[in-house]
C-alpha cells in the first residue's frame, strides 16, 4: 500500500536498497563468486502481490540495472520467488535474470515454464512442489 500512498518515500527506500545490492554484487564478483541471488517472493498462491503493471513500473528498471551490473562483472543472476508470478515472468526474463527458482512449479505448470525456454535464455530451478506434492508425503507421487 505504501508503494501507492507514499511513493516518494518508498522510492528513496528502494534506491538505498539498490545501492546496498550494487555493493554486494561488486563484492561477490571481487570475491570470485559465480552468481548472485535475489530472494524475492512476488506472489501468493493465486496472484502476484502487486499488479504486474506496478511491478513493471517500479521494479523492472531496478532488476534490469542490477542484472546488467552483475553481468558486467561476469556473474549469473538467480531470482527466487514463491507464489503465482506468471504475469511477471516475461518481465523478469527481459531484465536479464539467468535463473528463476521456484518451490512451487505446479502453480505455473512445467509445460508453461518450459515454453519460456523455447524463446528465451532462462533456466528454471524447480524442486518438487513443496505446497502440493511434498505435502502428500506419498513417496510414489513425490
């Protein structure tokens, strides 16, 4: 809600966070790391936490800038997110992420995720769905 009601304050906060992330990316690269990871959670079980339009407006340019910095430093970019985030997956891919990690592939469907790989350079890291499959405790299903 603050992103809508207190936009100027939130943008300042995001700018400060981005500065910290930029320094972390530089430090990871200087230390010889292969990748950096952004542990995000952009979705609920049904929808994204904010509208895809607002995500694109506020976060797309930030991810794009951070991915460019990481790639300039020869780092891969991993992003983690829980939830149903399919409406922003194309944007995430366009920003330059290299890998999207989700513990809930069943929310999107493996075929839907695989379809992105036909046209884009993206890797998905998806274990067994922890919200549905793993909860069954059924070894045959798992």
